[in-house]
């Protein structure tokens, strides 16, 4: 009775590889859809927590789809969790991590905005 997520297979792969193999793609459109995804998540009180190009897939219409919610937290639950529990290593992708996450702070919406760039 464990919950699981089912999503379609997106053959274009992740945003990093897609942009490299499609140099003429519409980057602004991809970023726009990433922002729409974040707006949706944040409106549902969910923080992604590990936003990066490898965690964005591209569908058959060239739209960005957020994925890999392993670090995502529902906001009500996020107040009790830190990005780095005492005695544990940092969880997530340091290169895209907000400074407060690196310092073990709470995962909040601004952390996703920082990762977006």
C-alpha cells in the first residue's frame, strides 16, 4: 500500500541533453514551462528541492516537465525537515543549491527559485 508515481516515458530525455542535441530549440519556452511547473508545485505547497536540468524532461512538444521529486516536500512537512540533518551529508545537488540549503536550512520555495537561476 505504498504510494507511487506513474508518468509517461518522454523520449527526448532531460533538458541538458535535449538542449545540447537541439541547439536551435526555444530555450525561453523551456524555461517558461519550468516556471509554470514551479508555480503549480508552489501553489500546492510543494517545494521540489533539487531543481536542475537533469530533473527536467522534455516532452514530444518541446515542453519542460519537472521530475525527480525525491527531495520534494509538502510545505506543512518541510518545517520539520532540513536540507542537511545533523550528522548527515548534504542531500541534493550542491551546484544548484541555495546557500541556506547548504547551511542546513529548511527547504522553502525560494530554494527552488535560486536553483532556477
